[in-house]
C-alpha cells in the first residue's frame, strides 16, 4: 500500500492493492493461515491483515516493497528461532524477502503453535472463572 491510500476494510481489498505476483504470495499466506487456524477470524488491524482467535490477535502479515512481514508475536518468533535463522527477525516479527521462496509450511507450523498457545490461554481463563460466584451487585 502507498502512503495516503485509504485503509482497506477487509483482507481481499488489502491484497488487491499490490501487483499480481505479490497478490499471489499474500493469498497463499492467507490460505496457509486459514489451514492452520480454521476457527480464526479475519480482520484488518494496525493496517495489516490479521487473524484473531478467542478475541485476541493470532498473527498479522503484510506486504512491503522487498519483503513480506509476518508478525506471530514474540512467542512465535522465539519458539521457531532456529527455523527462522535465514530471515531477518526481531522480537515479534519476521521478514520473508520477496526475491526468495516464501516458507509457507513454516508459516503454517508457527500459526499452529500460536493456535495451541491461545487455546491453552483460553482454557486457563475458563478454568480460572469456574466455581466463582458472579458479582450480582452491579
């Protein structure tokens, strides 16, 4: 996307803003995420395509001039640090250069990890709330 363009309201609109070769990559990433997180919901957050689960951000991704940014949270990058060695990585972000093959299988693997993480978090939250008396004083 170019500066000054309106923020897309959905992922497909976001994808169509890029050249056909980049659109193809974005669509394959979207499919990989959907496959790994079939219960995930799509949104645009932080001006990027985002998948959420249990009301929380699962992963974000987006196209830039020379790379695809993939944002699986700090836990996602630290858990897969060895597999991500060939790529520029920061605390919660990975850059996949557009002039090299995109590791769609690794993206799926990271998303499956994030799904597991969020499921466990949601389960802990549910268990923590059991047995408590609701606050009826409001």
